[in-house]
C-alpha cells in the first residue's frame, strides 16, 4: 500500500513538472516555488496536529489500521497454506524415497522452515554427453 502511495506521489510530481504544451497562461497566475513550499509545509504541520484536534478520529483510525493488518496477515497465512496444500497434492502426496516414519517427520519439520519448491525431478541433474566437436578442416 505504501508503495502505491509513493508511486502516486512521484507520478503526480512528474506530471506537474512536465510542460503543458500550450502557450496559454493559467487563469490564476503563476505560483512561485517558495509559495508552493510554504503551503506544503503548512499542510504537513496541520496534518501533524490532526490527532491533537481529533483524538477520537485517530483512535478509530489506529483500530481500523490494526484490524486491516491482522486481516491481511490472516489472509496471507490462509493463502500460503492453500498453495502449499495444493502443491503437496500435485506432487502425489506419497513419499517414494523409502525413508522411515521418523525421518519423514523430521523432513516435514524441515519443510515448514524452507520454501521447498523443488521436486525430486528438479533436483536430479540430467545427463548431458560431451559437446560435439566442430571440425573446420572437413567442412562440406
């Protein structure tokens, strides 16, 4: 979310600084850079004092932000569990490596700590023979 806000800010700044392409002057006249900076600093100062003026709004806003954060965390956890469960079902769910139950339990504990995105076929390196020789003497 913060990324989107930053991107909107910088995009707005770029759009403001781009030339307009027309030779017409704006209706209200020109605004000096110092006036724009003083207006921006006054706005920031006003926003800093918002919680002092409206403590109820800040309290409700902090509760809403914490609830949204906990919901986002719960949703991410649910999505992660759903994806990992589907990946286990796609792999067949059966362990064909011949390990006993104890080592299998140890592996599931290790699986929770890692991303475990490679399948056994991914881990096995394919055999590649030597590269064919390029003999330039007998070119056809």
